């Protein structure tokens, strides 16, 4: 597996991996989006994606999907950028904290930083990684 910048050609794959209905083309245009691609000789086999943006005080992961191995690889670009800029990386996840993405974040040294915003009436937990 390798990680690369997403392109317009990845729109359908990103939309298919997303847990929610998203405008994948807009996401790829408006955010930094990385995709994890299987090393099977076909650069079209997208198996995960991560989007992020940089704010004044943190790098914010806005969308993430894939299996634990893909997520681990996808976390490297925002963490590398955050280290260079001396910024933390933050992401919010459902408050129940039992999904594979949350487990992968914890395995990558993200720590709970308290409650996050409420989305569609559902509480979230903010996870933070410090360089």
C-alpha cells in the first residue's frame, strides 16, 4: 500500500468509502485529501482516504475512512506536516469510541481531549495528537 494525493479521478472511490453522503469532488478540490492505494499494480484501487485542513491552532482531520492499516498510513502526512509546523492534529469521532477508526487513532498515539461538538444530535469525542 502507498499513500498519494487524491485527484479528480478518485472521486467515485472516495464517495464509495465515505460513511456519509458527501460531495467527494468538492472535498478533493477544497481540502488536502490523501488516498491509500493497494500495491497491486493498479493505481486505481483506493482502499482508504483522509482529508484535512490547517487552522490557526491545529491540523484538523475532517474525513477519514479505510481499514486500520490504511488509516495508519494515511495519518502520516498530516502528522508530518503538523510536526514541521509545531501544531497538534485533532479529529472528532462518535462518543461511543468503539469503531475501527477510533481504535486506529488510539493506536497512533491520539488521546481523548474531551467532548467534541454535537453532530445531528450525536455527541462526539475530540482526539488530539501532539508532535
